[in-house]
C-alpha cells in the first residue's frame, strides 16, 4: 500500500490531508499526536511507526500528552501580536 497517496479528512483542520502531512506535522517534525486515532482503520500505522522511528522516539510518541488547547491558542495570539507589531513598524 502506497501511503503517500492516502488522504483522509483531518478532524483538527476540517479538510482532507495526505498521510505524509500527518506524519510530519507534530512538534519538531514528529508525527501528529492524533496519527494513530485517524489512520488505524486504513493500515497498521503502529507497525509503520515502529519501523520508521527509533524505539525511544516511538515510546515518546506513544506517551506524549497533547498540549492543552488554551495553551496553543495563547501561543497563536502572542505570535499574531508580534507579527502585527512588526508590520506596524515597517
């Protein structure tokens, strides 16, 4: 099965995304924390990740807690303010 051609609707974005996006969209280029939840019906994503990641990376992926949504929102607000301030200084 060619994973590069697989595409599903992302519950976070609300639009279709390819597997390759989900595979690298997490923190620091790691898989999205919802990868297993979204793709388990399409193929054995756990086996794929065990093969692709080191044992330590796989363990960290399984045990990583997602950031609280409020924390992500606050970061986005701060980033927007910084961008707005830099736009105003031009």
